[in-house]
C-alpha cells in the first residue's frame, strides 16, 4: 500500500480526494485544522485506509510524514 498526504481534508476537494484514494488502496495521511481536537481526529481516523494527524506547522507536518516515508518528496 502506498502512502499519500492530503491537507485540508474537510475543505475544498479534500473529502472527495480522500474517498477516492482510500478506495483505491492508498493509505491517506490526512491533515486538517480541526484535527487539533483529539475527538475530531479520532472520529476521522475511523475511515478505512486513513490516518489523521494533529500537526499544524510545516515543520511538525514534515516530522509526522517522515514516519510514513513521505518527507522530502
């Protein structure tokens, strides 16, 4: 399974993109401003092939993405 990062998943094209990618057997690493709330993050995390991250700054997002082999791409 390949990993892909999508930011602002609850806005713009995010919801549709996440649905298509997760159904296409990608693990979708998801960012959204609302994911600083642990309850919202945990709720979103229940979707198949989806991981919601809490990070908000570029540096913290990059650090979390390193765990999925996505940093520097």
